């Protein structure tokens, strides 16, 4: 590394992957052009499948490798094949249209560089309400909703019975940082684990009271049933009262540690992640070749999330990630001079607003993952990583000009990446 006079930087959604994927996916399109293949054809010839061996030597044999599926579903939803043929023909006028795609596979969790685990406490209060405490923080990603749904599903109760405690370092269980698209798969498993322990405790109490085997009890619809007869035995609230009468404290601590993985830094080999998320985004753009103005018309985003715990929250993540990817691709740029940031306000550092939002078409792909709670896995960061390369590939398709620097501002699109915003040579 090098010391510089620039300001400190920090990790953003994707922490390094957006840059790598931009370069990788741009090169894939350039290679396809040299080989006289479509970008889709080249990718389908080279993607991973079940039991493929990755560049790091890892065999993908413990989950569904769905790259081909997400590509095909994104292609179908965007009408990619027809539009690629149409936009590849000569277009009259200054405004040219293009369509581009980008794909990725991203590891879930912190990876093999560190032990990755999360804890959660689920407690049933005397009034019958249920409290969840976890060290992972709600940042707008829907974490509270997902954890609440997981606990409600495991205990067979109404979601309105459950409350989520805000993170408090003095009492919340250690769960690691809310980063690396790890909250659902790690924190969700911890919540499920704790709720399952509570269910087992209540099952033992009910089984002893009614002389029934615990494995013949079913928790659903706010009641506890005898499985083989499908007959209600007792309500959930009545079961809580039985526990209270015996002085049994209904609280459980759940802990989930990521499966063993390994990484050899010296040779770049190993199993860096225990499972992966697969995605494909396709961008359709219109470029005014007279001014360099780019209009993103539509982005189709297909992502395999394992299982969608909450489809509404999932779509929200896709919308937000796509918009951040759009900002990274065509607007946002920190300009520095002599160690100082020049664009210190939002009139100069541009971010996308609702008026810049294109049509976004989320495509939810579900292949339940054996490691995730009810098969769910990550989605937070993958939604951002593909927008910029998909847009860059679409712009190259429209103009015939490959730009290797982000963002794709007016000057770079119109004149090439050798000019800065001020019109001077870099």
C-alpha cells in the first residue's frame, strides 16, 4: 500500500466487488465482440454449474448453482435477445439505444478470513408477547421484519405478537457487524435456533400435562395440535400459562456459526465461502451521441435469494440496490485536489433521485439453500454490484465506444475518458 494525502475512505455496499465486477463484465463484452459472439452466448459457455470447480479450487456441490437460471430469466423478462438484435442494427439520428448485461456470484458472510457467527435471544413475556434481541442492526434492509417472521414461523404464532429490541451493546448478543450480506443467513439462523429451543421447552411442558409425546405436537395458528389426530390440545397462551405456573422462564439463546471454510492466502486456494448468491442484471439505455446524455430506460434484476422470506422487503432491496448501482455507474464521483474534496455538496456530487429512477423489473429466483433459515440467503450487496457494468455494456452497445472509467458522465461518453469534468486533460 501507499500513503497518500487524500481523505480516509470506508467500505460501501459491496466493499470492492462493484469495481472488480465492472472490470470483469466489461472485459466479457469486449471478448464476446472479438469472438463475434453475443454477450449472452459467451457467458453461458463459461458460467459455473453444479459441481463446477472455481478459480480458488472450491467445488460448488452443496447448493444450487443457478447462474444459468438467473441469466435465462433476466433475458426473458427484458426481451434481451430481440432488443440486442434490434439495437445492433444501424440506428438513425443522434439518440442510440443499447442493451447490456452483467452477472455475478457473491459469497455470503465474512468468508474464511475470520470466524463468522451470530447470536440471538428470543424471550416469551408473561403477557404472551415475544421479544427478539440480536446484535445485528436494522438499517432499512427489513431485518426486523425478516427476523420477526422467522420466529413467528418457528413458533406457529401471529407476527403481531413479536417485538424486536433495538440493538444495545450492553444487553444484545454478540452478532458481529451488519455487513457482508450476512444478516438473514447468520442472524436468521440464530433467531430460528432460539425460537426452536423455546418450542421444545413448551412442547415438553404440554406433553407432560396431557401425556402426549413431544414429537406428536404441532405448533401452528396460535395453537398446539396433536399431529396424528390434527386435533387442538391447547392454545399458545394457555401453554405459556402452564410454564408460568411452574416458574419456568421462557427465554432461549440461539447461536449460529458459519460452516467450516478455509483459505490459503499464499496460493489463493481454498473454500472462501460456504454458499453463494447468483444474479444477473440487464440494462437498457438511450444515449444522445450529440450531448453524451445517458437515459437509463429499464433495468431487469434477477437474483437467486434461496427463499424469499418477505417478497416486499426483497423487492425494496432490489429497487434500492439498483438505484445505488445507477448512481455509481453514471453520476457519483468524488473529486479531490491536493488532498481536499472539491465537490462537498450535492449540487456537485450528484446522486440519483426519484426522477432518475428507470423502470425496474425485479425477478425473484428461489432455490432454497441448505444453510439458510427456511432456505433463505443474502441479497443486500448483490443488487448494487451489477448495475454499473450492465449500464456500461449497454452504452458500449449503443455507441460502439468502450469506456473503462466510472462514472459514465457526459464528457466521458461524448469525448472519451481522457477528459475530466472541467474539460482538461487528466
